[in-house]
C-alpha cells in the first residue's frame, strides 16, 4: 500500500450504502409494485409451466459481476423475475401442499425486521426482538391451551419437530448421552403412525438413532394411529431389550388432516414413561375454532408440540414454533455456554434463544407472526381457519356431486378425491393401478394448466388428488370451480 495511512477512509466509498432519498424512492417503487401484484393475483395463473432452462436464460451471466449496478434498476429487474415466474401460493386457487397465503403485514414486518437486523440469538443483541419472540411464543402456547414452560420460533415444522425430538432424546436418552452419544446402552425406539410426515425419518437419521429406530404403527380406517397396535409394539420392544423413548401424535396429518387420539396417546406415554410429542405443524391451530377444538383433546398433555405459523397463522415463510412443557427441557438439550458468549449482566429474565435451539445467529421471525396475531386477533383467526375448513367441506361436497369424481377423505381443510371415468373398470388390482396412473397424469396436467393447483396423497394404497385450503383469499366460487377444472382437464387427456 503506497498511499498515506488512512487515506480515503475518512469518507469511505461504500457501494452498498443508500442515501435516505434513494432508499425512499426505490422502496416506494417496490411497495407500489407489490400492492399491484397482490391486487392482480386472482386474475393471473396460479403458476406458469416453465422449464428450468427457460428461467436460467433470464438470469444474468455466470459469475459475480465485476462492477456494481444501480439499486433501482436491479430491484425493478429482480421484482419482474420473481413476481413473474413463481408459484403463487397467495392465489385463491392454490390448493397444493400446506403452504398458506401470506399475510401482507408479514411482508412489511420482514422488511422492518431486516432493516433493524437484530440477531435474536442473544438478548443483548436483540433486546426488543427477543422480548417480542418470547411474547409470541407465549401467545401461541396460550391460544392452543398448551402449558408451555419454554419455546422458540424455528424455520418451519421440520425444525420445530426436530427440537421436540432432540428434547425427547436428551430427556429419555440417559445422563451420558450428551458426552457419549446415542451409541451406548440399549437401542432407542420411537413410535409414530404410518401417516406421519417424513421429518421423523430425517430426525432419526440425523440425530444418530437410524431410521430402523422408527416403529411405523398402522392406522385405522380414519387414518388415525391404532393405539392397540402401538401398545403391543412397545411391549414387544421392551421384551427384546429395546428402550422405547418417544411417541409422536399427529394433530392433523399432512396427507389427509387426520388427528390421532391424543388423549389415548398421552395415557400410553404416561404408562410407558415415554416422551409425548405432538406434530401440530399443519392442524394444531384449528383448535381455536370452537367446533373443531374437541378433536385436539389431549394436546395439552404433550411434553412438546411443534406448530407452523407459516401455515395456519398465514405468516410468510419461514416460521415454525416449538413448545415444551418442562421449562428446563430446551436448555438441557441445547445450551452450552462458552466464554465468548458469557453475556454480562445475564439473569433469568434475559432469554438467549441460542441456548434453546439449534441456531446460533437467528433472524427476527417473530415480528411477522406477532403482527399477524395482533392484526387479526384471536377472533380473526377463528374465523379465517374455520372458513378454510368449511370451504374444504364445500369442495368435498362439490366433488361428491360429480359422477366421474370419487370423494375419498375430508379432514380439517384437506379434501381428497380421484377421477374415475365412467367407462373405467373398477375393483381389481390392475384396474385400480390404471386409475392411479390416470390420476397421476391428470394431476401433472392440472398443475401445468395454471387454473388451480392441487397436490396428491396416497390413501389406502391409491393415488388420489388432494386439495388443501390454507388460504384466506379462497372463496366458495373458487372451491366450486375445482370439479369443473379437473373434469375439463381430464377430457383433454389422451386416454389411449
Ligand atoms: C408441513 C408439515 C411438516 C413440515 O413443516 P415445514 O414447515 O415444511 O418444515 C411437518 N409435519 C406436518 C404434519 C406438516 O403438515
């Protein structure tokens, strides 16, 4: 370096900085574009059938550009790319998976959160953000009637379920587990209904138990766990020297919205000294709807509960939430306190979320959830969730009324059905397999068509179409349009 020391550092040339005037100008432009986008959602397709190569061709050349560029032009271009070539889960006819429409206040909350940029790993790094997250977690526990001793937000349902799984592993895995791992002592086993989401496989694998530790318990005709079969399996494992440690109950399965008999599972857990975890990622928030609440009896007896504010609280992704009953369970499982994180003035009242979960640096997810809860209120959520469920039932009824559609299940806000053409054979295995194939091809067509977006499930071994209403923009007209869209698309299929 030949220039005088410190030269040019009095007023740095910072290409990422924006003047207040520029920020205001560019930001207002973006907000205007977003408002227009939201207003125009209904008129456009749910998604466009574009190939990856077509999208890649729209992106700039490979490699980070050597020279920078103007923020306004870049944001214009980025907005055109993202708003023009996406799957719009905020579209009223998006019925796929369980990705909700996102509350607009959540988008503004994320902007505000990113602008202040608190690191919600430690209280000192995020005083108000930590307090808002703490309050959000308590509010969620309160609205679900769950006696949480502790909890935190996570990126989604998988991560929230992992938190419960790890708390269970720590609590039931023996005092040496943290130092010596899971390889010592009796092998551990966990018990889940066959309908359980695939997070359990990731958890058993990633957290050292191996997927053979999962006992997949059969379900009854309503796709709820067979408690008799569960008890027999636990007893057989005990006789074989295996240590049962965890039973998972579903508060709304991902495929069909089935709710396991949670009270009975709580009894089994108590009798066999198991950790009782409830996966309520999809369904648990339906407990706030009075007509639906009794289905969730027993949820309050769980040791841990995972829910997903980015599903039925309509927060933009990402927002999951893990709750535990025992106030010490999360710190027992996750806390290590090295010297460099010894925050001065620390006391019981200052929540350091890095000690309660897997992340170290953490974003301010709580703001969008907290603002949504306040904007809608409990009464608003009761109405929106209740309406979603009623719309799914209307969709099911509309399907039932069509001779060429076979209604299969309706649970919470998920309806499943399949296309059975009038002349199609029905009954024997070969005919059923042909119907599976037909419906699979039909689904691909429907998705590509952009008029409505459905997904699929497998019920009783059969491939079925699946519509999930987790969407405050969906109306009666939208669900009643589904059978027509399905049958019109079916007629276009080459049946040869
Ligand atoms: C969605 C879902 C998950 C996974 O949640 P993500 O937010 O996608 O990580 C787990 N369990 C159930 C029942 C779900 O519906």
